[in-house]
C-alpha cells in the first residue's frame, strides 16, 4: 500500500471512529477499540515512511558522490581548456613571428584570420554623451527586510513566512 493510501485510510477510520456511538462501551473498551483500529495504520505508515526516508538518504549519498565526480571532471575539463588556450596562443604567436599564415595536412588545417575590428575605450570621460547610456538596477535587500519584520516593524508588500522541512539523517 502506498503512503498516501495509508494516510487516506487512516483518516477514513478516524472519521468513522469520531462518528461512531461508543457510549455502550466502557472507557477501557473504547480505548482498546481505537487502538485496535488505528495502530495498524500507524505501524504500516511508520514502516513505509522509514523505508522512504532510508531511500531518500541513499539518494542523497549517491548525489553527493556524483557531485564529487562532477567537480573532478569539471576541474579536468577546465585544465584541458586552459592548456588548449595556452597552446593556441603559443602557436598563434609563433606563426606570426614566422610569418606563416596557412598550413595543413590531411588531418588539420591552421590559418591566421583577421578578427572584426573592436572598440578600445582609453578614457571614458572623453566619450561624448551621445554614445553613453545610464542604467538603473533595483535591488531588494531581503535580509534587511527580514530583520525589520523580526523586530516587529510593518513593511508594506512584505511578510515573514515560516514553513517546515523534513530532516533525514
């Protein structure tokens, strides 16, 4: 049975017990009937919930191992990219010095190409205003809002919300 099904059946059993007339039973019998009705659901729920919790913990461990592997692969990729960039610059400079613009064999072709012209700004203050644009950025500082709300201040458009989380160890 699935966890939500156990919860659903537990609620149904609880509703039936709440509506039932147990006045013909003494308090001990009433408690025994309630326990006999609800305990199996609680046991099954706990069993299923703990199994799900163990599965979640296992997934988190596997995710952490994958994260470590990703970091190693990422470091290796970056090292290869840096090495390729360095070798490209090295080859570029030396081809320019040797005044060689093209070379190839049956596997690869190397050629020096002109890049599109780029603008170099030497002094921003000398640039005419026609070529400037002012940009404004709005930043809402949530930590300051949270501190103010915790101190009892009312901030229009903001509120604190408390939620719960499931901790699995």
